C-alpha cells in the first residue's frame, strides 16, 4: 500500500513526515553527521537560543538513570547574534524544515531574540518557544507554569511574527490543560508536549547528587507514560495541533502518541544513541502503517476525542 506521511500542523506548516528531532538533542541542525538524511525528517528543531551566549551549568550535568537521562545543561548556546551570523545561513540548505527554539529569562529577552532572528528574514519554518526548561535558575519554566504569563508571552511573540509559533509545555504543572489553553489563547499555532520531568539521583557511595545542580530534567523512555497522558490531556483541551515528545524510541512509540491525539512527534534522548534514529523511525512507521492497511497516520484509530 502507498503510504503518505505528509503532515500539516495547521495552515502554516507542512511536514514531509510527522517526526522531528527535539530541541537540545540535535545541535543547531547544521552539524548532523553526513550519513543522516535530513531531508527525510519532518523538521529539525534547534537547541534553544538566548539573547547572549550561555556556558550553562558546571559539570556534572548529565547522568544516566534506568531507562532515562538526567540533564542540567542550563541552556548552553552561542547566543542569537552568533547564531544568526554563523548558523542561520547554513540552515537554509540542510534539506529539512527548520524550527528555531528560543528561550529567555524575561519577556523582553524572548521578544528581542525573536525580533533579531526575524530581522534576518530567515528561511525557517517557524519557532518553538521554550517556556518549560526545568534546569535553569531564572526564566524558562516560570513562564510555563503560570497561565497569565504563558498567554501574555505567547501574544507578545505572536505580534512579532507571522510564522508558525509552537509553545513547548512543561509536565511540572498542576493542570497542563489550563496552560495549553492559555498558549492557544495567546495565538500559538501548535503546542509541543512535554519537556523534561524534574528529577534527581544520588550516588549512594558518596551521598552526593549526580548533577551539580542537584535537580535536573529527566527524559527518555522512563517518562513516556507521563508524556502520553499529557498529550492526551492537551489534545482534549485545545483545538490547535499537538506535537508529542517524551521517551519515543521506535515506530510503535510514534503510533502511541498519534493515537493519544498528537499530530506529530519529536525524537529527543534517542538521538544520543543514534543520530539517524529519527530517519529509521520514519521508515519503520511507513512500513507499520502499510502493514496495518492504512494510507496515512491520520487513519490510525485514536483515543483522544
């Protein structure tokens, strides 16, 4: 059977496949190994860009856990000026849709970063707004846990660009549906869910935490059930598309998220094991759908009403 993976995220963005790479797990997008066919991906989401360069937290800032990964990178990045000068031109030629992730410690910083990128008239698909990072001391997640702040920030950024605008949601909230509706109310075109879950680990021999910051963000297969539940809740709360992420490792995981209500997914921690994993998952997804007698991902039976 001929299977089409073409996926629309609203009216502003069409993807060749419903699988992207997640922010922070695939560099800036132009530094992938030559063996990775970026043209097969639905999109590449860059690591989060801030107004000024950030070195991030001191080591140790990554720690493996059973079925997961703790990180406290701290939004380390080159800053928006160098990103626009050195990286943005190359991203126009990687063969995939590019979504730039932006972050900040204040609404003014978010707005300034987006405005600087917009001034370069970039050849990108749009933006993912990181309001949900749990491992920075200021900004980041505080915007994603307060409905009024989420809506205000989204509306301010919406006024600065006509491009696709996706808000990345945190699971570390009382009601993710309320936050989702706030982002939708502010003008978001889509939502991505979820960012990492707050976690920690301890070395029993020394009694010391595994991360310099003590707390960090947990990702990987361990959080997949949490992510699925959040996607299900968000998809039922809003009318805009939802992009699911959290512990996706194979085509069956993709199908689970699509059945929970996601329109597309992002692959994160699995990229560290194999940078080509997303391309492999796309090929496997096509085969799985054909084996099920389905012509498109949208034909999958789902549980989200």
